[in-house]
C-alpha cells in the first residue's frame, strides 16, 4: 500500500479554510502523498498567504475561476504528468482524520474493478451527524440523494459498499479510470460534474465504493454561500443537463413540477415574512437556470457559453455539441 497519491485541494477566495484543510492533511498516516493546491482565480490574498504559509507545497494558479471540474482538471493533469497512481479530490472546506487516506487506499486496492472511492463525510459544525456516506441517483427525475445525511453516526454504515456515486468533497480516483473516461465535464461548472464522472466510470464497468472508515468533516456549501443564488441556479440547470445525458424513462413533468414548486411555497408563506422573501429571492435564479438550459447555455452563471443547440433541436434531431466533455 504505497502507491503515490496527489491530493488536489481547490481554493477560491477561501484561504482560511484551505489552511485548516492542509494542516489536517499534513497529519495523514499514509506514507506517499503530495498536496497540490489549485487556486481557481481567487480575488483575495489567497495565493500570497498560502505561498507564505506553505512554501513547500505545490500551488498552481489558474488565473480565472474555471469551476469545480475545470480547476480540478488542471490538478489532475499535473498529477498524472508527475506519475500519480491515485488522485484524491478534496474540498478545501474539510478537515481529514489521520487515517482517512489510508482507509481510502485499502478499499481501492481491495478490488481491481473499484475505480473511485469516497469517505464518510461528517458535518463540521455537528460532528456526530453524517453529511454523506453513500449516494443514490434517480435517473427518471435526475435527483441525487446523500444517504445518511442528518443521521447520528452510530456505525450503521461502517461496512464498505457500492454506491451510485460519491461526492467530489472527497473522491479518490485511480489513474487507470481517468485514462479510460477522461477528465470531468467542465460545462457544469459547479455541481453534478462528479456524479456525471461516476456514472461514466460505471458505464465502463468500474465500481464506485465508499470507505466508511475514512472520515472527514465538511463545512458544507461554503463556496456557493459567497455568491447569491449560485446554489439554486447550478443545481437546477445542471440537473436538467444531467437528466438529458443519463436519464432513463425520464419523467419531465415531475422534474419541472418539483423545480417550480417554489411558487407554491411563496404563496403559502406569510406575505412579507422572512420565509416569503427567502423564497421569492430564489425565483430569478430559477428562471435563469431554465432559460440557459433551454437555449443550451452552460458554464459559469455570470458568463455562460453555448455548449448545445436549443431544446427544440436537441429533442428533434439536433446534435449536442459537448465542447468540454
């Protein structure tokens, strides 16, 4: 158990979290790892602070925000060029337990068909509660589910098992998988890219597993909280694209009704109450998500790029242009 592991930590205006993450990684018990920080176009003092604090760590600057997949893909390419056997994608708003990486490797090396492995992700704020252990995907409506989320950890998920997908918060991938399926699809920008990647691997015959004895603690949505409406926009738009790509017996009516149930929630809230304003503030981002999906726009919310034909051509014989996939 000595394969080389490159730990990719993506930073965007979050040097405080990144410092805490790196410091926890430095205590890992696994003997052969390299930490790589990819700064994804930060506009604060992240680069200067991180270089000063950790001069021995490789820090790659993208220059612009390339999103989760784009930034991590830079790090993945670097790791492969340096001869990595494994790449561990790790959110910067996490801290890891000393045995976390060793436990991932134990599961990964237990079966040659296992291609990706994820940790037991616990909540940072309440460390008895689970955030993610296993993931399930409903391919009829594109809904993903974090199995175990909100449950108190009593060891109920402590047997390694197969999963539909694992979250990019902590994702260990073998270099052989990347050689076969390529890098993550960058058009999503944020959310669903790791689910897409996992399903691509499964289609090639690889197993996706969790390593429940690999424990990390996650602050949850720390990046999207910095940008108003980002979570609603990216989750809504990317779920629609994901459903187009991987859906089976798709229930479009149910998908659309679930998304737009926010309107019912607005009218059910007390007028001018805090809940009313919270719900109504999400509407512009929901409209924008559907508008961009309809016309084939993807990438960053502020500057989307046309990746696909509009919905009519996609549905009635038009070809999809997967630029980033």
